[in-house]
């Protein structure tokens, strides 16, 4: 046995030991929310923010309150000093804050991931990268799934050339869901990813294949930082292309991409916890006549 094989054997034994210890600890936990939180924290890339070296220019930083809130979200703990009632009128807590559409924070976290994926595609050397690209109209002779998006002005979050094959358009659409929501706790996390991926494919899959002539990949993430299988495939393909261009090890590139995405998502979730959801009146300012 050479040194590499010996290290691999030791790593495998340590992994098995840690998995066994984790299962013992999980068997003692009676809280479904804590169990789900630990499951989410154990997903690939979900804990990247904990061990990342602070790089402010990349957004790899948290202030004191943000760090405390992030730890509370990570372990499903109560977030301190939140208002008891949301602007929408419902009781407020962390789960509600991450799901409530009032204030536009659910759109913000979606758009952050969309824009970052566009940047990553560009950095990977892909051509024709576009965000929010309008799709071609659906012809009447093609029948679509009842839940398909056949709107004339439907748009795709990220479109690029050459991700899978040269000169082939790759279409990607983002969805972020809150896996710790009370309605999701009884559903296995992998099933939640598949359900959201399936919904995206029903909405766009055939339209992209038949009308656009390209491929479609749903980019599904949970607020805990984990990713669906389709997102993982896309990220692995991008990491391979970046590794080829920069001569950096593929595993390090993939870890860096996951950390970038994790911090982007984490910042938008933290803003949703304490951000203002009320609109500031601007009528008097913009409707007033300007006197020169």
C-alpha cells in the first residue's frame, strides 16, 4: 500500500466514524426542526461561510449581529429581537421572514443568485451570456404541460453558449426555497429538491427543447445553502472549465464557487430577517413641480 492509498483508507475510516457519531447524536434529537437544520448544515457547500477566510471584496464577511443571526439560522434557533408581527399582518419569526414576499426580499435572493451565476459563466469563458433573456413565442402546434409557462414575454434567468456542447444554448432558471418551513419538515430534503426541479422542468423544459433548441437546467437551492442535483451538475461543469483556464485544481475551484454562492444567499437571507418591509412615501417628492 502506497502513501496515497494509506491516506485514502484513513480518510474513509474517519468519515465512517464521523457518520456513525452523527447518527447517534441524531437519534437523541426529538425536534424535527433541529434535525432538518443539521441535515441542511451537512450539505455540500452549506458550511462554506463558517470556515471561509474573510475577503471583503468578495463579500466573505459578516458583522457581529449578522454572524449571530447566521448561527441561529444554521441550527434553527430563535432569532433575537425580531418584531413579533410582520408588516403583512402575520406572526413574525425567522421562517416567516424567509418566506414572506412583502418587501421583495425573496426576489432579491433569487436575483443575487441569478446575477452571480451570470458572472461565473462569463469567468468560465462562456460566450453569449445573458440574464433575463426573453424566450421565443410558443407555436400553436406544440402542446405543453398545463403548468408550462407559455407567456409571450417569458424570460430565462441565465442563458449561455457552450456549457454542454459547442454553440448550443444552455438555459438556466433559479429557484430558492426555505427547507425549514413548517410545511416542509415532514418531507425528505432530497424530495423537496426533486419536487422543485420537476416544477421548473414542467414550466420550461419542453419549451426550451422544442422552441429554443437548447438545454434546460433548473438551479434549485435551499435557504440553508444546499443545491439540487441539476445545480450541482452545472457547477461542476463550470468548475471544470474554470480549472482548465486558470490551471487551478478543480476541487478548489468548485469549493470557491460554492462559497461564493453560499455567501450571496446568506447575505440576502440575513437582510430578509431585519430589513425594512414598509414602503417610504415618495409622492410629494416626485410629483412636486420643480422650481428653477
